[in-house]
């Protein structure tokens, strides 16, 4: 079902009583005066003798206020459904938020000009006055966000999928780069046919289809995957293919160097869908970690309106697919920042290095580059069909209420301890569920179980590269080991009497039969692990067995120094930090 609303013919105009507004779809005459099509203001002015003289002013092309719109769930967010004829003689509609009428006329006119309505520049403010004065009796449900509106209606800026009468209402005509071209069969032949035997391509397409599953699964936040490998190996091509499920591969894919505010706006338009980003290396290292949190958690910044009153915070749920030659950790390190476990879990790094670039099965192509080229062409030729078709088939299946049970069944194939690995396992399982559902619907040519097995393989690969235990523990151990590597010979002083003093001392060292122990001062350990609370640091060190000596109930042990002092120090055995490297 498209967003085209059935229009009810306007009733015959009442007798003209000045002053008033009138809209004429065709040329007409009034008092033997020819009037061109459009909105007219019929008023009066007084002549030099004080007599009223009729004045007719043309304001814009034909423009009707067809209905009052309203968000049904909140009984608020009223607006107006406008129908008008543009410069190409096409009739268009715009569900305009009513709050725009409280602002400057330019807020409304900017959109109408952009959509091609011809407007008399000198009378442009009166166009907004005309809209505000109309009071149609008809009511239409407004959808102020994309995605699910009930269990049987899914809305994109381009179309309604399923059952229900609603129209997408937004401040602008931005469409989130949703688009359609070619055919679904063309997409199946050009992209879906190359899925068998290619886990990275399956991950990409599964991520694109997983967005609409989040709400039915009662998962309120998103997250996704970052494809990592060297340049020109096909990882960007996989992202373009994912994007082609909803729009033009290259246009639907954004760059990481977009502003945080811009990404928020696009994410809101992609609610219950896919946010595809390329080139993580181009992101601003100062803010990229915050962007990952924001996009995955689905909450925009609190902003004030023109009246200084808080505006409603934008919210969304999206699956995120990214690519790049660097990790999030490396990018944030450029700004001296450390990744948090929450960021690593929200954007899971997956190695995209396979047999031939990002591919394992070349499907008759002479090499990985040839396969990538074919996929790129297909992603810009046949696009915008697979995502909506998946949603349509999902609604028609009548199995929406069974999705949580289906996910539990697939999740059992992803054994993982509680905590961060379990959260990542769930995301891989959601992608596996999307792929298995699409295959069962006949949308994707995958054998039953192949997608789930490949997602398990990728998950196990992630676990193997990441290592066991909390992510923060590994970062802390690595930070202490790196600090010792850099400063072990220059900022740690021997505990022996007569030892040469060092500048900017971070602690001391003591020799043992097996090597040195590094006795960190409190400030030295805090410096080595900037960004972590000291209590969290010592817990990680103690858990790894890296604290060689400690007093009862403490993580420090006192040491009598040549100057007579007896401070409590953190005795670190660097050999127990090796697992961090």
C-alpha cells in the first residue's frame, strides 16, 4: 500500500463573501475578470472617495488543505494534509506538522518551494495564512516516525506496507534515501544468487533485513557490525549490497564523516531499518564513540525549540552496518580516548578477510574483484525491493508473535557466557533469524541452516580474536603493560639504597629470580590507566593474578624505601600481563 491518500473532491464553493481565500484548479472568471489557476485572496480596498473596491490577489498555484492529521497514539502532533500542483503539473501531498504554523512563514514556504509549488513572492506570507485558516472536517492518522505502527503496518517515507490508513508526517520532504529501481527478480539474480557460500555477504544482507525484527522481538535498542580489513577487499561492496535492500546502494550508504546531528536525523528516518556507514577511518575520533552509543541506543540529543521549551527527543531502532580499515578502538585512540565495553558490544568488529577478499565462493567469477564489481553494479541497478518485500511477507505469514520463540531456538546455537559475549551472540542470532526467515519465504536462495551455521562461525571468530573475559579487563592489562614497556627504564626507580633517582617517578622496581616487579604508586597506576576508575583497575589486575604482593584486605603492600618512607604500593608482575598483548 502506498502513501497516496484517497482524495475526496472538494464541495462546491459557497457564494463569494469578501474578504476570503479561494482555490481554483482551473482557469475561471470572476465578475468577468479572468483568473488563472491557484489560490486567490479576494479582498477590498478603499478608493480615494472612501468606497470599497474589490481586489483579487494571486498567492500560489492550486493548493488544498485536505484534512487535519493527528498522531493516534498520543492524541497530539496535529498537522495539515496539503495537496498541491507543482511546476511540472504534478499533484503532490505533504503532511505538514502543525507546529510549523507557530514559527516563521519560511519554515513552511521552504518545503513548498522545494517541492515545486509556484508562489507569488510578494504574497508568500499570505500562503501560510491561508493554510492556517482552513478547517477541513476530514481526519487522517499521522505517523510521525517510520517503521512499525502496530503489528500489521510498516511505514517508510515512500510507502505503507501492510494494513492501515496513515500518512508519514515530517517537517521536511527528506526521504531517508529510500528508493526503488529495477525489479525484485533483478536483485535476486544480481545479489541474492551470490549469497550461498559467502558468510560476509550473508551477514550484510541479514543485517539489512534484521531491523524490522527488533520491535516484534521486543528489543528496544539497536547495534550492529563493523567489517574490518584492508582496502579494496570487498567489504564496502558488502555494505552497498545491504543498503540495496532499501535504496540505491551508494546513496543509502553514508560516510562516517557525517555530523552527529546529521546521523541522528537519518537514523530517525531509518527507524526499524538499516543504517549503513562506510569508511570508519574518516570519522572524527573525538566524537565517534559517542555516535556509536547514540545510534545504537536510539536516542537523540535533547534540544530546545525557538521558545526555549524542550522539543521531543528523536528516537529510533536501527541495525548498523559499517566498514573500514581501522577498528573503533584505533580511531578513538587518535584522540587519546579508550573504547568502552558498551561501544565494542554495540559495534561488533568482524574480520572481513576471507579466501578471495571478502568472498569465499566466487560463483564462476575469475576473482574477488570481478565478483565485487558485479555486486556493485547490481546494488545500483536493482534496489529498494528486498526490504519492503521481507516486511510484507512477514506480515502475511501471521507469525509475528512467534518470533521471540524462533529467536530462542536459533540462540541456542550460539553458546556464550553471560555478559558481553551473550549480547553479541544475540545480535548474530537476530541476523541468522532474518536470513533463515527470508530463505523460508523464498526471498533468498539459501539452504535451511546455512545462514545460521555461518553466523555461528563469524561469532566464534569474534570470540577468538577478542579473547575471554570482560573487554575492560583486557584494555586495563594492555594499558599497564604498554606503560611498563614505555617507561619501565625511565620512570621507575630501583628500591636499592643509593639508586639513581628518576624524574616524574611512577613507582619503583625490585628484582626477583624471575625478573622485575614494578611497584606502582597510586598516581602512577592512575596515569597508566587513564579513563578507568582505580577500583576497576585493581580488580582487573587482581583477577589476572598480576598483583604479586598485597596485604590482607588490600591490593597494596608496604615497602620500606631507602629514604625511610614506607608507602603502600601496587606490586605488579608484568609476566601476568602477557594475555593483554
